[in-house]
C-alpha cells in the first residue's frame, strides 16, 4: 500500500501537509518525497498560505525512509529524501511539525528542520541508521550535536538509542510535548499565534535565523548524501538490510 501525502488548505492561511499510511507506519519512498516537495512548492507559491503544518496520522508521525529504498540507492547518484529536506530547510514561511507515536530516522530530521515541533508525550524518537550499517541523513550530524550536545547525539546516532518526547524537549529537539493525541491541536494553536503577528516581519526574521545556518547545513546535507550512497553500496549495509527482511519473513 502506497503512502499518501495529502494537502488541505485552510481559509485562515494554514496549509496542512499530512503523511498517511498507518498500515505501514507512514514510511516514505521516492513517490512520497516527490509529493512532499510538490506540497512545499504549492505552499510557498500560494500567497494565501502563511503557515505550514506537517503531520502524520494520530498514532504515527513516520517510520522514516522505506528500508527497501536503501537497496536501490546502491545504484543511485542522489537521495530523494535529502532533496526533500533541502527544500524543507529552505522553505521561507513558518513551518510547524506535529508528531504522535513514533518519529523514526527521517521523521526526526523533519522535526529538526521545522521552526516548531510538538510531540505527544508517548512519542518515541529513534535514529537507527547504524543498526543497518548506514550513516545518518537530514543534517542530523550537524544539528544534533549543537542542540543536544555531543554525548547525547552520540547515544542517538552511534548507538541508535531511543529518546523520549520529554528528553527530546529538554535537548531542544522539539518545542514542547503535549498530552497524547493533542500535538496537532497545539500546532494549530501555534499557527494561530503566528498569524496574529505582522507577517512580513515573521518572514524577515525567519530568513535571518536561517541565513546563519544555511551554508553549514547545505554542506552537511551534501556530505551525508555522499556518505549514505557509499554505505548503500557496501556489502555490510546490503547484508544488514537483507538480514532484516529475512527476519521479517521468518527465515
């Protein structure tokens, strides 16, 4: 079953971009990334859209990149997930994420690249790349050590240790936690507060905040893309991915 990316434009200036395939934990593939990029482009071009909210379904934000995609990346020259994250980082309007249940791999990258991120209290955050002999993506190797500190980032990136919503808040990875099931409600509340501000001032302030990071994050995304492609070509990663699918199939 394919993951659906739906857009809903509200009359009050908010666009909702939703990842929806709960049967597969909202995993993302190349078609999903193309739809997400289209959604960002539509929101940026529409003068009636002033705030973007990205969310998943009520029990799952996203389990990240479809692991089967990493097999195909052994023959690729670019990574669709990173193309999407480049576009998200460059998005000029306020962007808010609302996550429930699980944010895995690329799901955490989305939270980091949004201006605000609200997560349900029981949400678990994982970066399991090393479990599959892969390297991280999404600028996380640059962003996480600066937000959480090197030691905490090493636990997440090297050990693949999960982080609770409250720990993610304390590290600065997310804006705040909410009671389960209310992350989207909090995102809409944040959007309403943003809409009450002088809009051109918001855009100018976001541009200034991002300008100081732009070169470093672009460089990090480029480095991570090349490193990930190299890992996907490695026998170590292909063996780890094959072993995962064999376990799932009971072999």
